[in-house]
């Protein structure tokens, strides 16, 4: 299964390179189902893999003038606080077994995977439906941008997902950024959140298989370069709904497997 895992890791970067988000949605399922990594540890691995891959993408956008640091910092700073709160105080204090429903034992790992699947389904809906054209506000809405950043920090902290599908709309509507700048700025925010979250996990003493982690990350970065090149020839907006359907099927599969196929 590991060979399939390495092959699938390319999709993480390709997706980030093509549509500026969605790669983190794939990372945890790949780590859990193909590399047999514990779900809680998989969220830590995901933070590093997605963070480094997003850094590569954000640097490319910086060179193209698509990175708006001011908006990124207004969003990232509150999200860092909520992310560290979840990784330091919430996740470690969730009991391994939460409760039982007849024959079903609801564990911390099951909770992580079910919540992740729900996130995948929510993300897929936002990718499948057509975006409605809306007028952006004339000024930067700092309070709303910071509040959404705070919420995204919870998502990133609990699930190890970058939350790009939440970040990009926030930057479009509350930071008054055009789409290309929203994508570039989103990747930079994902990088900041993910690497700080991973650093916090290291401080907490998490055990990491570094050869595996670095190998997956390098493959993902290769995928990022492939996605970046493809984005010059393929309209990411057209691919987004197709990827949304794929994520929807994956989300339903995870719920089915975790609840009914064990």
C-alpha cells in the first residue's frame, strides 16, 4: 500500500498547484489508509507536508506579485492562537475512548476521521457549486477577516488541514483581493499555520518518522511543480468542480468505512 501512498502523494501538490487549495484534504486520508499512520499523528504529518508544499507555492506567487502580506498577517495571527490552543490543550485532553453506542466504540481517532470526512463533504460542496459573482467591499474588513482566521485555526489545529477552501472566500470578500492574489495569499497563510502547528507538536514530544515524512513532502513538492505547469495550460476553475466530486466521494467513503466496515 505504501507504493500507492507515494503515488497518491503527488496529488497533494498537483491539487495545490492547480487550484490553490484542496491538497490538505487528501493528505490525512493518504497517511491513515495508505501509510497506516495513527489519525492523530497523521494530522501532525499533514501540517508539515502541506506547510512546506504551500511555502513553495506561495513563493511562486510572491514572484508573480500575488502575495498580499498585510491581509495574510491579519488573517494568520489570530488563527495561530486558536491553532496552538487546539494542538496544546484540546487534542491531548480528548480521551482515547469517548463513549459507546451499542457495539460502536467512539474513539478519539474515530472522531478525528468522521469530523475530517464532514469537512471534506463541506469543502466538496463549495468546490462543486458555481461561484456567484459578488462585489468585493471597498475596504479591508479587518475584524471579520481576523474572526474567520480564528475559526480556521481551530480547523487546522484539530484536523491538520490548511483550510484553503475557507481562506480563499474570506480573502475575496473581506480583504478585497482578486482571485489570483487570494490563492497566493492563502498558500502563505496555510504555510504559517501548518508549520507553527507542527513545531508545537514537536515541542509536545510527538514521535516522527522523518524519512517517511521527508519523502512524502518531496513527492508533494514535485506535484506542486507539475500542478503549477499544468495551471498555465488548464483552467483551474474548470477542474475545481471535478475535484470537488472526487473529494465528496472520498468523504462518504471515510464515513462508511469508519462506521460500517470495521
